[in-house]
């Protein structure tokens, strides 16, 4: 049922699961290419999924360029400096 796929896709998008949303919206749009709002919703979900993937990639690259993670746990005082 195309409308069920559309609803599932919209629900997934509202939950922030844009990759899943794209899958279901693509099925709905393929089943009923004449329904413009299926195609519009699919385009929006694809754009958001791409933007999220790009942002995650940029964060990962920035983390690498800083030399690793900034989430290091400090466990004690710094080592003494040489005399």
C-alpha cells in the first residue's frame, strides 16, 4: 500500500531516521509516481540524509585533524616537569 509506505517514511523522518525514511518514501513514490507530495517528501528526506552524512563526515575529519578525540578522561595530576 503506497499510503502506508508514505506514512512509515514520514514517521521515520519525524524520529530523525532519515535513511529509513528515504527507503519507505522511495517505495511510495515508485508505487505512485503521479502523487507529487510523495516525491517532495522523498526529496526532502534525501537532502536531510545527505546533509547529516556530510556533517558527520566533517566532524570525523575535524576530530582526526585535532589528533584524536577530545573525550579523554583525566585520571590524575599532570606528571612533574623535569628539574
